[in-house]
């Protein structure tokens, strides 16, 4: 580092000069570096995982390789490396060694104490030319050589770090900021919007680390981008995004809708609010199991009155009651629960703006798909030969109904058919009959036109660049979401393929992805959603369709889909098998993932082959907290 008139702000902790002690080849990172710094208490608190360092390389005297520290361990070389010796000696040695930690506050004078750092190359270098006035003028280039073992190592400043981290994103591209470097909140981390959406992303972390929160942030960023129109469809199995995306739901700039699959998805008052007022019902009582026989006998189409209603025309519930029922059943993030009441006016507004929709075409299922999706509970633990026999029995008995739409009258007929000769299958058939009774009791209501939506409407919106759109798909029945995901995605995809349409970007997000793309498929709805995600992951890119998946159990995911996303967010994964999957799929060392053990909620290792400024290097970040965004929305965003 010879130049005298060096650009200011190139390095930080100027007094701290480390040394490159070891350079070893590494299959995933090219090299692993071991760097030692002399220990001081001040320095050990100043060096963190994620710090960048500069090391002279073999290229030329003014070339400095850039590397990233991924592990920092204060090490006392006079202490035993294991605890297997005589306890008294070991304790004494440890006690006397421990004084060296506290005595060396700002100045290091013991040879035995080092800060041992492990690092990987960033595959970039900079040129420290004399006479460059500003940091922006420093040339940063792909690394032409490797760092020199034994040379001094310096910590890179925030200013230079920011340039390096966001280095490869061309100026003309649309970017969004996902958060900051974990170790340095002054350094924003930017993502190339188009590459991010088109090349797919995955979010992997243990329960409670902030996956849904991150998805909310990502969706908010891509939808609020002023330059590019991006449309988003989120499959919300847990029903937790009404709270996490309420600001976007009521935004005037976004065509946003909550799409309910099946009227049973809505709580009674909300359902009544969106339904036509009923004429006097055809039957005065809702059918009960006891009255099934008479229904079966007469074979009339069951018409169930609105839930919770008696005879006669029903008064429409007021908006307040309907909105309250939605709020009461919404899953709000813990930290926002104390503000529950403040959501109410926004939910009212959402209903008034007709942003709550029921899929208009009654969601069709055949008896066959119904049996398929209930297989695991109906078949229970019976062995393979009996399963085959039961399949054959059902096939024979129900042949006439298998491919019919399972409306309540058909369900009632099937129940009567199954109630006679049950062969050896009494216990299994009674489970199936119980399930069919639920179909008989399904409320049959007519949703008001303005609160209905069709698959075609949704596809049209997702493929249109006119306005930004956001669809949150919810259902009381996860099978319906899985089945619907295939219909929606294949329709959007086919339409684009037929016409060669490649814009606007549309992003499909699957939280709880192990419930959509499991390693082991059990039932036909799982193969539907797997097909949908596979189609996007393998062929979506060409047509501007992207997919995002989030899960806490990587091992339970379909392995070939897991390997498709080009951008990964990884947080704590306590199970080794989960970490191994990530490290195999992204080709990063398992040891690099160890830093995630220390992560707090909202901390991520982000890595990308395309969408970040550095390619394939994991970067520890702190993502923006979606709850902060919702909190400020509740503070300012009074509904009009
Ligand atoms: N970026 C963040 N910054 C600060 N806190 C966060 C952040 N993200 C999440 N949290 C906190 O962590 C909690 C859990 O977040 P979240 O529900 O998103 O986790 P999750 O990984 O989706 O959990 P699960 O596996 O149960 O679905 C949130 O309620 C929030 O308080
Ligand atoms: Mg979650």
C-alpha cells in the first residue's frame, strides 16, 4: 500500500493490519483464506462476519484483491485446544490466559492472542492508483490474480464496501433496496428487479426467523417500483398476509384483490355481506345428518340457506360487522396485535373498494379429485393390497359419478350408495362418508357480481402492463389453493406462450412451499402445485414469469425445484440436512452457513447468481422490517 496520496476513506481501523496466513483451494469459493489480526478488545468488536478486506495480489503492486470475512474467532494460542487434560492445570491455564483478553484494550502486546478470521474471495480487485481524487474513481475490476500469502490485510471502508457490494448492477437497471449490510447499516444492498423476478428466489430459514416478513418486504418493493410494472400473486396458505400487506391492499395505485377460493373461506358476516340477499329458502332447515335420508329419498338439490340464518329474507349485515369478522379471523403479526383496532377502518375500506373477491366460477371438483385429495385420511394405515382392493371397490361402486362435479346432491347420492354393502371397508368408508357430508352441508350462496372474480379476470390482470396488480389467494381448503395454482399459472403461461408475450413481469409467491412442492407427493392437489411451480421455475423466465418460494424445511422440498432459484435468502437452519441441501443447491461451503447460527430475526445471507452486485457470494444483510412499514402506514395512512 505504497501510494502516499491515497484516496481518503479507502480503509477503516487504519491501525489494524492483519496478515494472510493461509490460502487454500476450495471447490465452491475458489479459495479459503485464513487471516490473523493482533488481538485488541476494541478490534475484536470492530471485525464482523461480512467485513470486506483488501490484500495485495500477484497481479501488480497497485492491485488489491477483495475478500469477505465469514468467520471471526478470538483465539488464545496458549490455551489448550481441547479440554481433555488434567482439570486443575487446564483451569489455571485458562484463568491466566483470560487476563490477556481484558488487558489489551487498544494496544496488542501478547503474541499468543489473535483474531483468527476465515474469508472467501469476492472475485474482484481494485487498483490503488496514486493521484485519484475520489473513491468513485478507483477502478474496481474482476480479480485478475490471487492474494499473496503473508501480505498485510486491511479492513475496507463503508464507502468502498458499498461500491463493491453493488458493483455489478448496471446503472440503467431498475433496482430496489432489500436492506443493509448486517455489519454496516450505512451500506444499502441493492437487487436488480428484473433479474430477481425472472430468475426466481428462495427464502429458507427456521420457524420465526422472518420469512413471511421478508416476503412482505419483497412484494412491497417490487410493487412500489416507479419504473417497472410488476404484478404479484401470492398463495397464502395460512391467511397471514392481510395484516402484512394491508398497505398495498388499500393502495389506490395497485389493483389489489384478496381472492377467496370457496365461500366457506369467509367468516359468516363477511360472506353474507358479499352475497345476494336471499329469497325465502327452499328448505326451512339446514340439512342435518338426520335429515339426509329424506334428501336422499327425494333427490332434490340441496339448497342451504345463508349461514346462521332462519327462514325469510335475510337482512344484509352492515359493513362494520362484516369487516370486524374478517379482522377477528385475520392472523396479525405479533408486534402489530396491539394495534388491531386500527386495522378495522382499512378493512372496511378494502371491502367497500370491492377488493375482497370470491372466485366466481364455483370451484369445480369431481368426485375422483375429491377422493384423491382425501386419500390419506380415508385410507389411513391400511397396507398396499387392501388399498388396491379399496380403489377397485370404489371404482366399481361409484363408476357413474367419478367424473361428475361433486355438488351437494351428488355427494348425497354417493353417501347413499356407500351406505349399503361396504365389503371389508367399513372404517374407511365411514371416514369418506363423513367428508362427503361436509360437501352436502356446504353453503350455497350467490356472491354479488361485484364481489366475484373469475380466473380469466385474474389472468388478464397478471398479464397486463396497464396497472400493477396484487392477488392474495386464500382458502379454507389448502387443496383448493394447490389445484388453483396450477390452473392460474398454466393459463397465464399458456396465454403468454401463445402470443409470445414477455412483459410485464409477474411474480408468483409460495410461502410454506413444502406444502406446495413437497419431496413426496401425497394426493393429486400436490402434483398440481408441483407442476405449476416446476413450469414457472423451468420455463417462466422466457415469458417474464417468476416464482418465489419460502420454507422452513428445505429437506421436505422437491429437490429439482429447490435447485432452480438463482437468488437465495438463508437464515438459521438448525438441522444439518437442511443446510446441506442449501449448500449443495447453491454451491457454497457449509462452513459459510455457520455464521447464520448467530443471526437474529430479519438477518439473512443473501446470495445470487444474477440479481446482486456480486455474483455467487453470500452477503449477510439485515432486511427492512415489514412491521415497521405497516406501523408507519397505520400512523399516517388514514383511509379516505
Ligand atoms: N426484518 C425484520 N426485522 C426485525 N424483526 C423481524 C424481521 N422479520 C421478522 N421479524 C420478527 O420476527 C417475527 C416472525 O416473523 P415471520 O412471521 O415473518 O417469521 P417466519 O419465518 O415466517 O415464521 P414461520 O416459520 O412461523 O412462518 C415477526 O413477528 C417480527 O417481529
Ligand atoms: Mg411465515
